[in-house]
C-alpha cells in the first residue's frame, strides 16, 4: 500500500537581478575588461521543491565562475534563512563570459568587488526565500529533443599533427574535429497550481558568443526571455550541461557567427546577435515539445553528495620556462596598457595559458577534493558536476545512469576548470594543458557520479 500512496509535490519560484554596476571588472578572457554597458540583465533564478517535509533547491546564476568556497558560503546562508539542509542546494552557473568577477581575475589578477559579492549573497538568499514562500502543488513533465547546428566541437586536429582550439573559419590546415557535440535538449516542465508554469531547459555549450565590454547573460539569458515572452504565465530557468569542448563557432563553415548590419566589434547589439539566434533555436525546439511532454510520477525529495579525489596536473620540471613566459606576457600586457602595441610572445615551446597553469600549481597537492551532487525529485534527477567536463564524459554518465530521466549539469557548486577525457589528454590542446587535473580524471569522475546515482536509486 505504501508504494501506491500519492505524494504531494510542491514547487516555488524566485528571481533576483544580479547585474553589476558599470565599470565593474568582467571575466572570461585573457585580457582585462570593464563593463561599459548592459545588453541584458544577469539574474539568479530559484526553484524550490518540497515533498513530505523535505526540500531541495536549484539556484541558477548568470555568472562565469565561482569558487567552491563562495558556493558553499551561499548555500549555507540560503539554507539557514530558508530552513533546509545546505546539501540539498545546487548552484548552476550559466558560464557567461560577459559577467562580473566573483574571484581574482586570471587575466590580470584584479580582485572581485567585495560590495558586489555581498550583494550577490543577499540576492541569493532573497531568491531562495521567494521560492520557499511561493510553494504550491505541482506536477512535472519531461521531454527530450535536439537543438541542431548551434553547438560545435572547438578542438581540431590540424594537418601538421597539432591540436588547436577554435581555429579560424575555413582554415585549410584543419584536418578533423576531435569529438562530437551533444545536441540533446532536455525540458522539465512544472505545472504549478494557481501560479506560473516553470520551464527548466537544459543544454550544453559554452556561453561565450558576445564578448566585448557589455554585460550580457548570453544565449542562456535569451532562452529564458524568449520562452517567457512566447508562453503566457510562464517562468524559465536554464541549466548548463557538459560543455568543456564545445562552443558556438564552426570553423568548417565560411561564417562563424550571425551578425546584422554594422561591425560587431563596434556595436554591442550586433555582438549579441548570435546569442539571440541561439536562444531562438533552443526556444523553438522547446515550444515544439512542451505540450507533448510526458508526465512523471511524483515521489519523495532526496539528495546526496560524494567527495572524490581528482589527480593533480602538477608539473615542476618546466617551472623555469613557465616563469619566463609569464614575465614576457606581463611585459607585453603592461606595454599595451600604457598605449603601446600588443607584443607577440615567441621563442618558447609553451603557451601563456600552459605557463600560468604550471606556475599556479607549483605547490599543488597530489590530488584535489572534488564533490559530485544529485537531487532526486520522484523519478527525476538533477546531477551536478563542478567545472567544465567534456561532452563525452556527459554521454558516458547518461548511458550508464540508473535513471532514465535526468539533467546532468556542469559548473555546479564550483567552477574548477576543464575536465577532459583520457583521449583528449593524449591529443593535447588548450583545455588539457590548462586543466588542474591530469589524465585519468574522467574515469574517477564518471565512476563517482554513477556510484552516487546508485545510492539515490
């Protein structure tokens, strides 16, 4: 009889603006930038789930990076104010490259504005409280489709045998892409009694289409605004999937992006044209399946986490060379900042990003603690991985997961860099030479997540 008992699921929603003031330092590229304007606002969105007295909370944030320490502090603050277990809170970052610093900038060592961090914490608490105060009975529906032609592998084998990230469009030296994008698009539709329906949209590719010095939530923000405009009485949240080796650029096509009239470099509206296009493609596919999404059985709310030890990519044998590369880079940066021309760093068999990784990790431990997370709502699971795992890692977890309905989210509860496949480390390239983790990390991560999912089954 217990198995036939109907469990009441309640869901609440909250939203807060976290757009920083103009002049704020931005993060996402290897050059310092300051916000000169706003193309679209940055938001925190919150979805609270409650069944039989147990709560779980999803927080999505239009931010590029966040340390595990800051994520933990925010989760603890929200939990204390709402009255729930902090382990039942997942923070998923959209990874927009036109958002504010939340830690020291890797491009210039500029620190984050403490006033912005204080505001971010307060807004996260406010979003959680709003979601908790708007709990109403709900039903959940699931659909899966594809968003084709907007996500592309960014790592390529060149004809000289090297591996290059984001080669120029139609580069004749390209031999073949090193992998395949995951074009799956997942939807969890939550029909709330007497309140707006909630659309949780899940897709995995880099949110770095805009660039420049204007704040923008990139394509995830446009997905939300377009769907909310198209569906009356609706709210939308975007959840980022594994995307460490994919983005919006297609080097095998003549044009890498969608632009209108005018030069994209000069016009911030045109800079956002491709992000808006991606948002429309995703929204169109969601609209095509949202009314045919299948109902999922309601059930208890459960959550869990599992701490792993990921092997460190520490390398001290080339530290002297790395320091020289860093010195040359800083000299070029300071000259450019003083009004001079940009100087090419040459004469070293090492890139600036690789040098920075070697210097950053000269005193690193043998391994790093790393946690995987999961929230179960009935038969549906939100699984969370910190950092930027490659798409194949996501495919492996989906293939072997004990759950048929799931969203595997990257950049969750921490942004800790790239996590490549074993094959990718053999191939080389920007992502693996800059990663804090060494070859074999994918197997540790996949085994750990599958173990956690089995515990929640």
